[in-house]
């Protein structure tokens, strides 16, 4: 499970697509009886695999870790070549970057 905060223009459908789950699974995980959402609403998102995140303007490692319910220090269980970055870029994020979080 990860926690996601609803943003402008989000819908249960768009959130489900983003995280590879279903509207029904999100509704059940959050005990929702209606698909209505509000900006700033925290949602528990059931995920079963790695999560891909596209870095947004204003993101930092801290804000990304909060969105994905991960720690900055989190290390993958196994070495993953997608996570090998030059040392000077390890703590930098850029808009449009894709960040990966291992499945829980």
C-alpha cells in the first residue's frame, strides 16, 4: 500500500491507471462509497509491483518519498541497474525524471 494525495484533475480512474490497480480496489482500500474525490484527500493505493513516478515541477526527494510512502535511504532488495546513477546526481531530481520504488 502506498499513500497518494489527490491533485487537481485526478479521478479514481486516472489514479488507478497511474498505479496499475483498479478503481474498485482503491474504493475498497479507502472504504469509499462514491467516486467523488477532493483535492488534498489522502488515498491508500494497493499496489503489487514496482511503482513508476514522473518527477513534477517542485518535487524533491523528500516530497517524492512522502508521495510514495518510502524513505530517501530505501535501498532495493537486489541490485537494479535502473537505480545506478552517477554519484553527483544521486540526490538531484529533475522534472520529467522517472523514479522507481521496489514493490513492498
